[in-house]
């Protein structure tokens, strides 16, 4: 029987990391999550109740594992949040709990995920501190900002991925399997009880084009206040002058990042001549979750959970390359450090 490499799922949320890693051939041997609703959904889908508060968690509670996975809380570093970083005592310092577990359990590999702004936070000092700490724990560390739209889902969602290993090898992000998407159309529900806007509630623009980098098509906006400070004349029809919840994007392009902060589900799209809100199922599909994924709880909670999750096929691509570049790498096998 072929050996399955193991991982633990920290800040597990609803299991996006877990699904991706299991799809790549790994076996989950432990998880941790503090949010009650996320724990409930995790239990319903994986028949496992994650361990609770990581700050109170003894690393010995986990059996040995090959890979530590952690999408640690990003609000402290995100543009949407206050960007306090490590000054945020309730979230920013949770990175050091990851380090505490790495130091105690000494796994050969880890994968960390956070918002892309982490790369620039505090003029680069925050990422510098993170890399310094991980290097001192004996890891060779590489990182790159990846976009979900390059991994089979129609969402422009940039996230920084940090990968470390105990073999002195560099992870080659260029070998990740890419599947670029530039339209929501194939991911939308064909029918259902859609929440549709009346035509007097929004304005469509006549001149529009697909943004080359993101794949977004700004198609219009809700008839609400626009930004005034710092706005140039005659720019009323540009997406940046309209607050995010008021923007409407065409289904012929990608969707912007689904955030956890929009718990009312403000995801308005222009599709087949109407402006409507994305359904819950579409939001989960845009993150790569399988069709049979069990969703429980209020719409508000479900929107928040998916906004806090991770792109599943991106994780699968990373996990597959971990096996190719580390677990099955002859140079790694010749090193003194062995996988479990």
C-alpha cells in the first residue's frame, strides 16, 4: 500500500486547506479552530471536531506529521482590516503559536497562507520578522503571492504562500500546475431564487473592458454615494470611485476577492441582462469547494466562512508539488532528516 504523507490543519476554518491537501494525496491527522460555526461545519463535513484555542493548545496533543498547514488570521495585515500586524494582540501574535508548534513537533515541511498585503505591511518589516523567525527554527523558506484565478476558479484573489522545509531545498513555485480562468459563466447556477435588483437601483456603463491582470470587468454600480476625497473630475464611472459593496462586475469576467467582512453577501454581478447577487453555492464554487460540501447555519455565517477560507485547487496544486519536490525528491531522501 502506498504511503500517505500526513498534515495538520491549523486555523482550519471550514476545511479548505484540508480538502486541497487530501485531494493531493495527504492524510489529515489533526486540526484546530476556535470559531463555533466553523467547527460545526468542519465536524459535519469531516466527522472530526477540531481542537480549540491554539493559544492554549499543547503541541503534544498532535501526533507526528509531515506538513503543518496554517492559514493564520489575516485581518491584522489586510487592507480591509486596521493593518495593526503584530501589534494586534488577539490575532497578529497567533503566528508565534504556529512557531511554538513547529519548534516542538519539528515537521519537515510547512505551508502558511495570508493576505498579499503581508508582503508590504510595515514597509516589509513584518514579512522580514516572519522569515527570520522561521529560518531560526531551521527551515529554508520561500514565498510567493499566488492568485486563485490561476487555479481553476473565477476569482481574483491574491494570497501570499510561505513554504518552508528542513532539507535546505528551495520550493519552485514555477512548477505549480496552472489553470487560468477568466469568466464566471461556467460556475453560475442556471436557475434558482436569485435576488435581482430593479433597474432603478443601479447604473450600467456603456464603455467597459476586461482588466488584463485581474480579469475583472467593471460593468456598473449601485446608485449610492461615490467617493469624493481625492477623486478627479469626470471619473464617476470608474470602479475605484465606488465603494466595493456598490460595484457590479460582469459575469463575462472574473469576480473580485470574496471578503469575510461582507456578511450580507454584497456580491452583485451582471449576467444575462440582469443584476443579481451571487448565491451561497456560487460563492463556495468560486473558492473551489465541492458540490457536495455540507453548508449549515445562517447566510450571514456562511458568507463569512467562505470569505475566510482558501482556494481549494490552489492548495491541491501546492500539495502535489510538495510531494514531487520534497517527499519524492532524491536529494531530500539523502538528507539526514526523514519523513515520518
